[in-house]
C-alpha cells in the first residue's frame, strides 16, 4: 500500500539521520576522544597510531645479532628499488660456504612505507619503526646501512 | 531592579524626546539603531564563525582554532583583518555594477530582517503588525542578491550555483511558510509581540502537541535549505562548483557574503525561537506560579540568546553530520515529503486551534 510505504520511508529516513547525529553528538560532547596531536609542543608525549610507519629498520638483539640471512626477498618485493642487499659468502666451521648479508642498503628517500619488504621477509629481520623526523640538509644522508657494523646473523636462523 | 534592556531604551528615549524636537530625536534614534545593528553584525559574524569552526572541529574529533588568543578566541578577528587587507578583484568581463552591488543587496536584506525581531522584553526595533509576513517576504529577497552575484560574475560555476540557489529557495519557502503558518493559526496574529505573549503559559512546541513538533522539524529543515547550508549547500558545493555564486569574489566583498550567511542563520534561528520556543519568554509551565516566577529572574535577553544559539548549534550539528543532497534528491525531499506533510500538518493544527485542544 502506498501510504504505508511512504510513512515507512519517512521513518527510515528520520531514524537514519538521528543515528548519524547521535554519533557526531557523542564526539562533540566527549572531548577526550579528540585525536589532534599538537606536534612540536608535545614532542615528548607524542602518541602515534599503532600502524603508523616511519622507516624500515633491522632488528638487532643485545649480542649485535640480527635475523637477516641475505635472501634478498625484500629487495625483490620492493616496488621502487629502495632496498639493495649486498651479500657475501661466510665459511662455516664445517668448511661449507653460506650466503650472508654484507651490507643492507636502504634508500629512505625512495621509500613509500608500503610495508611490502617487511611482509616478504621470511625471518622477520626487518620491521617498520615510527620515527618520522627524517629532515636532513644532504640527501646522501638518507641512504642508510641497516645492519650494524660487526653484526652477524643469529645462530639457527635459516 | 535587575539589569534590563527595556529600562535602558526607555531612559534613552525619554532623554532624547525631552532634549530635542521629536524629528531630531527620531533621527538620532535611527542612527543609534543603525550603529547597534552594524555592531551586532560584526560581533555575530566573529562569534558565529568561531563557533562553527569549534563545533565542526569537535564533531570531527579535532581541536579547531587554538593558536590566536586563549583557546583560539581571536582567530576570526585575525581572519577579518586579513580579509579587509585583501584586494577586492572584479573580473574583466563581469557586469561591474551588478557584481559590486550584489554583496550589499545580500547584506541589506539580512539587515532588514533584523527589524521585527524581539531581542528582549520590549526591546524590538519595529513591532510591525504583520511581523511574520514581513520576515517571510523579505527573506526571499536574498535570492535576488545571490542570482545577481552569480549572473554578474560571468563564470559558469557562479551561474550554476546561483540557479541552484534559486530553485532551492523557491521550493523550500513553501514548507517554511506553512510551518510558520501553523503557529500563526494557533496564535491568531502575525505580530511578533502577540506571538510571544501567547506563549507565556508554555511554548508552542509544548502546547501544540505533535503537529507543532512536526512543524518545528519542517521549519528547521526548510530554513537550513533557505540559508544554503549543508546538507543543502549545493549552491556553493565546493567539490563541484568551487564556491558557487561567490567564486569570483575576494576580500571584503567575499566577507559580506560569508557574513550574510551567518547573519541569516542567526535570523532564521531567532524567528524559530520566537515562534516555537517563546522568544524572550522564560520557560513557563501553565499555572506553576512559583516556578514561573523563579524563571523570570533570568533576564529575557539571556533566554532569547540561549534559545537562538541552541537552534544555531542544531543547524551546525546538521551541517557537520549530513552529506550533501543531489539536486533531484533536494527537490524530491521538498515536493514529495515536506510539502505534503506540512499541508496535512497545517490541517491538523487548524483543527486543534478551532477545537481549542491546545493547552
């Protein structure tokens, strides 16, 4: 029946509008929900979102060991050539040659923080850090070596 | 005696008429009123723009302006100074006369609308006996200013925005008028002071049952559309038409359009408060003498401003919640929903008025 449909339409419209107003009204009266960060002023207490991605880092433990085996999966996964893994061959005590990372080169200036390298890494050696203050006066400083000097791959990581 | 605007105006008038001849006194009074109106415009523009930005920010989980002055209080003052110093460009191929005239027309219409509004008890510029009719007649003039601006700019966006604005105001005036009529029917008078007087034992929103509540909702929707505010802002629809009818305006002439928008919001909210929420009349409930007397201690100007700003907040809340309507949806809403409902509603209100079913 036409009139029934009509009244139903009005009812549906009004209730859906009120639902929206309820949500925005909740935000208006609950000032603690405000997510604005007054950045340069609150540098010490800055709260970043959990999923915010600032730069790629390689994780090192206290023995200066990382989990990178030099497999170059990250390099292949990177869409714009941000990562260059230079590999070398270590000789194990048994006299076998084993591939290892020599220098993990990371071009921050090319990186789009897409997270594909982190997802591609089979051993979880790299991850995304939240540091975002990357400004430098010389862009060559943006080319970084991620494995620390003297570091080696952790025992048992294949 | 409490502070009251009534006393101040009476003292000034008595002093003027005792010191000067009636003609001169009248002229001086006119000058005072003009000054007051301009001052009100300036203050309202600053306050309402700041309020809008703060409301918008909090609704969107932001802080809003907070750098200029305590809590960003002087942000709009800074903006106004910037706008005053900016160059007011006139496009080369524009119709220069109409282009420069349009912002003033819009402003003058907003100023004319101030006349019948009762800001406090016996504090009214002109208590004309057709007050409500005057308001609805004058408010439709603002579309002329908008059309003029759109046409004279010689810009496709301006023209499209102005045409949309025309279609919108012409359609929504009907339901706004019918919503206003329902209160006029109950009161039996078009005079603003009579309408307020009739609400001294309760506001029409409460006295008039559900039909008046429906009329109030329709009034709110229609005036939101008439003032070209979101969700009915397709006259300026910045994502489609850059800024609609005021695309080509800059500097102070742009500020006039901007200011007129906010003044118009204030005026329609003041009218809404007068018709449905009792204007300056304090919250009175029937025969509860002590309660009514207690409410009278709050000055009438505070009541008026409180109600008006509550309605303004409601309209801002609409703006930052609802998405913009398409032009076909806009006309559907008016002609298929608001108009039939308000026509039926006014029948109900008339029935209530004739049978005396209201409180």
